[in-house]
C-alpha cells in the first residue's frame, strides 16, 4: 500500500501527464492525512508533556493557605473582591427570579374580573 506521500506523487504525476482521474484518490489522500494526524496527536501530546519542564510556579499551596486561614469569613467569600461580587450578583438574580415567579403565580391564581 502506498504511503500518503507516494499517493500524492501518483496523483501529481497523473495530472502532469494530462490524464484523467477521479477525485477519489485526492479525497482518500486527505482522509488518510487526517487519520494519521488524529492518531499521532496523543503520542505527540504525551511526549511534549512528559519531557517539558514546568514553566509556572505551583500556586496551589498558596491558595490553600488563603482558604484554610481562620479569619471568620465563609469559604465562598475568601477568594476576595471577585468572589464577593459574584456572590452578591448570584443572590440578586436568585431573589429577583423568586420574586418574579411568585408575582406571576399570584397573578395566575387570581380570578379574572368580568368587566
């Protein structure tokens, strides 16, 4: 069975000779290229990850110290200003949604006036 490169050369030589050919060899060629790339990707990725040196400092111990510190704050707010803002936004949306739902439930429960 010819390799991808050999298939490519065969298709090119057929075109140069002025011969007719179907699109089948080209589509098979690109299908084979895609298949080989998919098969080689995990191998390349594992090789790259296993041989490279860590580029960043591990931040997990520093973050653990912040969250394990006993400063009287709940865990969901210990992350700082961003956590506080996200918590308040979540509570606002929750309360507004609950109120809106109750409003429409009460509106649906009331009998319509016969005007």
